[in-house]
C-alpha cells in the first residue's frame, strides 16, 4: 500500500475515542495565575446559554460535505454560589448535524470550595495553565471540544485541583487525578459485522474501504480490539504550576503588572492512538486490518509571561509548551506477526507570543506560534502532522452599535501556506434573538500535504439564528 494510504489507516482510526462563531465566542483572558472569587460577592444561581440553528447553504458548491450542510447547537452554563463559600459550575454543549450525528461536550462540571486565600475543586475543570495551548487549540493540556476545527474550544481535565495565592503575589496550583477521559469528538462509527469504519461528521476522516493489490481494488475489513472501559479510564495524572506577579509600574496615571508562571504535567495524551496489523487473506479476497487502541503517556511542561498595562487596555504575552511522549504505550502492546504499523511519537516544542487590546467595544489580537522541534515532513510517515508549524494570527472584533458587531479571525502558516479565515456579522433583534451571517474558509497548498489537507472542503458561507438566555 502507498504511504498516504498507510497513514490514513492509522491516523483516521480514532473510532470515537474507542467509538465511544467566531472571535466573539473566544476567550482571551490570559492570566494563568490564580484569581480568587470575591468573598463578598452576592451568592446567587445563574443559568445562561443559547439554542440555535446554522445553515451552510447560502452559496452553491461551498462546503458540500455530509454533516456540513446545517446543524443545531445548544450551550448551557449553570453557576451557583452558596453562603458557605461553595461554588458549582456546569458548562455543557451539544451539536447535531444534517447526518443526525450528535456531538456532546461537558466542558466543565465541578464543585469548588473557597478558603481565605485558596480554592479546592473536584470534577471536570479547565486548567488555565498555557496560553499557547488555549489560543492555538493544541490540545496538550486540556481536551478539545472539537465540534469543528475552526474553533476547537477546551474541555477540562477530571480530578482534584488545589490553588493558593499569597499576598506577595506568589501562587501555586496542584492537580491530581485517577480518571482518564480522552477527547470524544469528532467521532466515527464502527460496524463490527461488516468490518467498516464510517463518518457522519466533516471533521472525521474514515480510513480507506479498499486498497490496490496487483492492479485490483481489494476490500479492507477492520477489526477493532476494544479494551474494557475500565482499562482505559483508570489512569493517573498529576501536575504542578507555580506563578509570581509583580507590580512593575505603579503611578497615578499608569499601572502595569507582570505575571510569570511555569508548569509540569504527567498525564495520558488526550487522544487515543492505534496500532495496526495488516494481513492479506487470499482465501477471502480481502485485507484484514487488526486495530488495537492504545494509551500513551507524555510529559507536558511550559511557561508563560504576561505584561498587563491597565490604562492602555493592552496585554503582551509569551508562552512556551513542550510535550515529551513515552515511546511505548501504557497498556498491552500487541504482538505483530505480519505487516504492522505502530504510532510514532515525537517530541513537540512550541514558542508563542502576541498582544491583545480590549477597550470593551473593540478587541484585537495579534499572535504568533512556531514549532521549534524537528519534524521531517517527508519521512515521518507514522507521525501526525502538526496543526501549526510557523503561523501568525490576527483577530479583531468590533461592536458597531448596541445591536451590531462584526469579527474577523485569520491564521496563516508560513511553512505550509495553510490559511483559516473566519468572518462574522451579527445583529441582535429583541432581547434574546441574534441573527448572523458569516464565512469560514480553509485554504491549503495543493502541492503540500498537511494537517488541513483533508479538510479543505469544509468551508462555510452560513446564516444562523440563536436564542440566548
């Protein structure tokens, strides 16, 4: 089989983690140092969210991929404060597309207790530890929501989190968990009797159904060796973050705060890998592909620096993140008798920087990321292509009137020439209804193969309407 076909068999077999609009919705609050809840805040309960439907059928021949024609979406967030300084947070989202594919995301769901200068939380909570991981959707620290790849979003890690901040500006956070929940979106579907893997989602790529052998297209039969759910879920994670805040300018008309932090995490990768054995069964005239899901641990470490100039509404930041994977899986490594392919794990190192301006009515972000670790794009057959190599990011959002806002988000990879463009214009009519028109475009270099090559037809020229509460 050709190299690309081999890679598609490997990287597309995400079997739903064992089969299991715009810049306006992004959150660029950067500080990775601990911010304690206000002990004098009114103790209330709050339910908020939105329901909406989006149609991607305004222009013919744009985004005509199954699952990309239209979809409905709901996002619900519930917060509750109690008199005993307890806090509850549930943040849930779901999307259903035209193929009746339902995606579900519990972004956060945790209980938290506030003490004098510390918090203790238990449940699923986003670790706000890395600027680069959050802004560029790397998925190294937190899971990704992955309803789509334009805005992958974040899901928290499940465990216990303790944070403490001192009067001198020093803070630390500790995370520990015995439960592993991998990324669940986008999912694929496995028919055990037919040996087929199919997708109902434009962001899921099913493996090939046939392969050429001696000039003939031979069908492929996939057999997935499902482990017991407990064998996947019962895995430990632990991490530590430290930070320090400095007041570098304290004048009557100008104040600036410098924040630095660093972290280390030992945890399973957020995505499940697969080992594949391939046999040509001449008696049945088929290719038999034996798939074994596997969990790899990795060490995630990084650092952040941020300068917040309050009167100028300006933040400048720098961020680094590195992942060092284990070469062997944590669960049983299958014996391969015939032709086999094991996932190749590579160290990934990223540097990122940028600046953010936000005066309430206008918000702009200029960012940059570079992968500084080695990646041989010609010979790393079994390694997954990075989403970003050497890319710039420009985003802006403007409230034109009380009811009208527009936003633009553009990313360009200077190494692969991949481009992601998002433009949105929205109008609020009535107290709870919002209508939008927008464009999402993926551009790739036809002479290059990259992460985005498989998704270049997932464009959208869409209209949407949402009810907010």
